[in-house]
C-alpha cells in the first residue's frame, strides 16, 4: 500500500475537487467586429475579457474562474464571449478605458457598456457582479420585432443652443454688399470679445468673397486675435463652451427619449472638455441623477 505525504494528499484532494467543479471553458471569440455582429444577430450581450499574455491574474481567471461549472453554465447561451489581448488591441483597450488587467466588460448587443469588472474576479465574485449587470440590460427584443422597433426610433431633433445663428458658406450674403455685411459682423463680434465666432466668420468671408478688400481687412482682425495670447485663449474657451452647449442639447434629447447612457456619454465629454466652466457644474448635477437612474457596475480589485 502506497502512503502519501500530507502535501501529496492535499494535492490529490485539490485535484479531485477541481475535477468535480471544473467544466469546459467558454468558446472565446477573438475578433471584436465579428463578435459584435454575432451578438446583434443573436440579441445576446457581450462578455469581453481584456488581458495580456504576460498577466498572471489573467491566466488565473482563465484557469480558475472560467472553468468553474457555475460560471460556465451561466455564460453558456447568455453571452457572446470575447477575449482580447491588450498588447495587440491597444486602441480598443484605450477606447474601452481599460487600465487594469484583466478587465471583464459586459456590454449589450449594440456595444453599450453595463459593467466593468476590473482585476481578477473569483468565481463567486464574477457571478454576483455579472448577474447584477445582466439585470441592467434592457428586455430582449423578439427577432421579428427588432427591425420594426429600430425603424420606429426617430432621430432626435437638436436645435442650436445659442441665440446667434451660425452662418455657413451657403448661407453667407452674396455680392459686394454681402462682403461688407460679413466684415461688419466680424468687427462687431471682435469688439464684443466673441473671438471664436469672429474667427469662424472670417473663414466664411474668405470662402465666399476671395480676393476682395473685405477679406484682407477681415484677415487683419483674425491676425490680431491669433497674435494676442489672451484673445486666442478666450477664443479656444468660447469654442469649447459652444461645443459643450451642443453636447448638452444632444444629451438632453437622448435623455428625453429614455436613452440615458447615450446622455451620460455626452455629459461626460462635456465635463472633460470644459471642467471649470459653469456649464460643467450644471452637467455634474445632471450626471448624478443619470448615474442613479442608469447605473454602470464597476468592480475594482
């Protein structure tokens, strides 16, 4: 009869336990575009694991969590599983804001993210958090209803948030009198310290009335703005504020249609673009309300 040392006995015990609880791992896809198409066709969420070949905890999650029987049974038929190497898909990792390996991302069939599980997730932890994420997903649409539902979604009508109408090349006044009107507007905007709008109107004037004395005079105004660092800095800030206003208008339109996560993405862009403005303070208040209504699960380990 062979006698086992305590260490060997423990190893046998661990192997037996693993054999009893382990199962075949998910069938991982390796191309995001292909997985997205498959997810949309099957109307199933994506389970995206982002890691690297050199990551110890990536291997541990792969060989412990994703062979656990309860995990594999939960994933099977409920997700399109996708595994990506961040060292080869660096652009994707940046776009998904992945900075910790592994990170497990749970997204809808349309690519909208509902959960970030950052770091190694043990089987119980993975099941708990991923089930919460699945609960956030919208009700699955029936295949025959999906096309009709998508077709019925009207594109939101977004009106310019500013009172001053932006003048494009096709709308600019024509002829000599038009050039004079535009030049007068360029000067008036400059005098009112609305430097960004003044510069934009200079471009319109140059495009519509090339070679005229008015263009030369307008270019002098543009040079005066660009040569003055205070004026140029103000122009950049004004342009940012106008972009923020557009983000806010579109975000409100999305929120009014119940598309809260699209609204959140735009509000976050607005805050990032102009964090110190009064508009950013307003946006932060709106974001807190939307975060409560449309939560995104984040697990940091």
